């Protein structure tokens, strides 16, 4: 029988319908072999001239491990003018912002779950450094860090990469999440995210693992099958507050969870999204930055679009059990 669960971090209701899993098995893509280098790929070494001038490279000299460049087709770019114009029912403003690409590896075929911990740490560090820089721009109100893997997740280039977008307004999803967290804090004096994590640590059924100052959980009211969060165990509202000494723990959790999803669900497409407090709210104790890993196993259809509700066909407790079993055999080197 179906049930409805409420996500305490958004107040949204999710339909948990395990019987729908029998309707059609998840159809994960068959991935063709990927070469170690693609001569036509703008992100491969030797083709640096095919990208816009780089913003950053690591290391600064010699062969690079990560590069950061502006997106050739940015959603937002340049300018400082954020003045709204037009009628109050037809307002607009210039497309102020930034849209950057983090090239995660020189190897065309190197997936996130195949990288060494040091390389994944470098990727997470690159996200954080661009987050910090862009958050300091006077027009910035939010920074969205994300990775798309696979066609269903929205990627158009095979070479391992992720993206950072800075916006002059707070996106509606981030605004809603922050508003719910603020109301919860006003009511209880606690962060809803720390309370959620503490409950999962106590209960254990949806807990995947703990590493350092971070826990990995399958949320009680996950919006998609096998949705997974990496959450700090200490108060850090902003992703920019991620400490150097914690980079390795976040990197290993991210890499190993993606590897566990690959084993459990036959290599699904997925998105990784960093949820963070809006710019200017970094010291407010209501919010907690966290990483969401979202496998793309189902297609959003008419009901979801018409209602704004999600249907999850895999009980989070069952998803967590499968992922724990897969984590137990993921190589740790």
C-alpha cells in the first residue's frame, strides 16, 4: 500500500509507492567504451586553446589535474547591473552572473568513482574555492554547484566535469529550503538538518556510513529512488565553510556512494547538487549545507509536473540497505 511522507526540510509531501517498481524495472543506459583521450574534446590535454581562457589550474605549473574555465554557452555572464526594469507584472533585469566549468581530470574516460581520493579532493576543493570567490562578488546572492553524469542527467560532454553558477537572485528552491529551515529554527531553536542527521544516526535504518565529521544518509522522504545526502555533523550553513581538513572525508564519501550506486543500480545517470545557505546568511544557524546525490532512474511525468509532488517507488530503508551492502565491497584505495 502506498504511503505519503513529509520531507521535514521542505515541508513537501512525497508519495512512497513500492508497488510501482513492478510496473517497469529501472532502465539504466548501456555505456559505450570511452577513450582515454579524444582528439576532438576541448577538455582533453593539448586542446586547451579550444576553451575560453582558464580561470584556474591545479597545479599552477606542469601537467594539470583540474582546470576551471568559463562556460562557452553561459546561462548567466558578466555585468554588475542588477536593476529591475519594466512593469511590476513584467519585470526583467540583465543576465548578471557567472557560469564556470570545472574540468575534473585530464583523462577523458576517468569517472568520479574511478578517481583516487586525492583527485576527488581536488575537485571538491575547486568547487569550494570558486564558491568562495563568487560569493564575494557584490551582485551574487546564490551559488549553485552541480555535476551532471549521463544524458538523462543533462550532460552533453563525456569528459569528466562539473559546473558552478552564480546568480544575482536566490533561486526559488533554495529560498524555499532556507525559509522552511528558518521557521523550524524559530520554533525549536535547532537546525532541522542537524536534527534529521541525529535521528538517522540514532535509528540507523537509513544511515549509510559516518566518516569524520560527516554522515551519509538516504533521506526519510527522498524525492527519487536512492537519493542520498552527505551532511556535516557540525553547524556549517555555507559550503564555503568546508574546512581543508574535511575535504578528504567529503571526497571519499562522494566517490564511494557513486560507486555503490553504480554497483546497486547497474550504473545509473545521476546529478550531484550542493545545497547551501543564500549569500549573506552564512552565519545564520538554521541551515546546513549538504550534498545531494540524485540518481536519474525515473522520468518526471504529468502527475509530478501538475502536482509538484514526487513519487518514489523504492522505500528509503530498502535503498539504504542495498547501498550499505555495496559500500562494504567498494574498493577504498
